[in-house]
């Protein structure tokens, strides 16, 4: 094994050997013998560093960047590139709607045209409609397919963020009813190393590793939990956010179908949803003007929603953490009271709650206001 040495180690060894095996006695700073050896050892140390680096880049466990790409390409496994977030019409996510009447009365062409954009309030995240959203004469809303203009994680958004559209009709509103999290960044070295290391087992196909690796390639998939039974595999898709879209589930089903053995049935599903509702009463400081109430309510709703979004699959709802998030939402909040907490549309005792291994929290879709905030 090659023993790599630093410049300091080389100098110390050289000076020791010179003192022991030669008649040179002047080894002080500036001495010719010392300078000559320091220059030589500096170059030798550079060669050692180069050899150490090249040696490390040869092995999967220590390679990174361009050199890891070379190892992966040699095994037929490419690094995942950036991808744009997207939603399909079947996901029922990005919605154009009117509050009263029919949508046709405002959009007489009977569709939301291709190329229509919908974005957040600041314009930093923008999506573009990819298929005309056709609707009938009586409906008050339509869901559309859309793709992010910018690739990567920067286009991931939470619920009800995409509210500004380019139709130019004031009475037509837009929103995204669910989060969009399937935009991906350039794959990191750690995950890429894992996929390369698993490549041999995946290459065999028709095994759990091959099926799982195929589904992990689908945008929006964070992980996959497989449970194998006789002739049947249950595939639990763990999304990047708290919602597995229909397009993500279909993509996993298709990817798995290419790898599964004949006669084996694979059922892909997302996490089970636990709908929640929270009812709060807050007290503001005496110096807080009444006009600030609406903004503070929105900050509290966002804080509550973010907390539930942070509880991952099979996690625990902690009452004290929710209370802390509420108090930290704004300095003008003096105190608050949790009036009612509902999970699965049933009132709960105000205490911690454990999710099952395949459950995630989500705002109750049947409630018009799942996070209700009243100012005392």
C-alpha cells in the first residue's frame, strides 16, 4: 500500500537523514541544503496529493463529481438531471374558476388556452398550461395540465400559491389546490453512488431491488416501501412532499411493470391521508391595530399548515410544537387557545397523535376553512 506523506513529513524525514548520514551541519533557515530539500519535497508532496486524489477517484465509495459520472456511465447508469415540476389534469390540482355563475360566461371560447401562465404573487414561480382546459357551459371550474417554466426545486410550491394568471379576466381566479413537489435538482453524489452500487442487483430484473430502483426514477418520488406477498407486491410511494399525484402513481406503476416478473401483480399507492381541522382563538397585544388582524390570521394559517406538512410519513403530531409554531408566527400574538382539533373529521382530545406507518396529514378537503382563526 502506498504511504502518502505531507510536505512537513517529507521535510522532517529529509532533515533527520541529512543530519544522520551526511557531513552537512548548516540546516538553518536560508541554508542552501535546506532550501534545496524543501523545494524538492514541495514538488514531491504535490505528486503525493495527485496520486491520493486519483486513487480515491477510482473507487465508487470515494469518487465524486465528474469522476463518479465516469464510473456510472461505465456501468450504464447516468446521473439524474434537473427536471421541471408538472401536474396533469387528472391530478385535479391547478384550477381556474369563478365564484359565481358559469366559467363559460367569462371565457366564451370554452377553454383555458395552451400557453396560459399561472404564477405566485411575486412572479418567481411560473407554470404554463400544456393542454387546453376545455369545460362545458355550466361548470364553474376547470383543472388543467401545466409544467413549470424553470426546472429544479425552485418551482416546487405549497397549496394555494399559484394565484396570478395571464388570462386578463378579473372575475376568473386560479389556484393550485395541492402542493407540487416533483421538480428535481441535479442528483447529488450520495444518491448517485447508491444507485450505482445497486445497479448489479437491479440489472438482474424481476426482483425487489430492480422494481424499487425503477420507481425511484419517477419525478416526485422520495422513497418506495415494498411489501412482497405471494404473487403480489404492495408499493407505498413516499412523495417528495405530502401528496402523491395521480401522474406520479401512474409513472411508478408503469416503471414497475417493466421490471416485474410475469404473473406478479404490483399495486402502487400513495400514503393514506388523515384530514385535519384546527380551530383557534388568538389574543393580540393591545398596541396591535385592528387592520392587522387579517394579515396575522394568514401568518398563523401558514404556520399551522407548514407544521403539518413537516410531519412526515408515520410521524407524531406534537401539541406543544404546534403551539410554539403559532406563537412564533408573529410577535403581535399575545396568546392563543386551541378550541378544537379534528382528525378524520372527528373531534380529538388536545394531545399528541401518532400516525400509522403509511399515513400523512392533509387539510380536510371537505372543509371550506380547515384552519379557522378567530381574533378575540
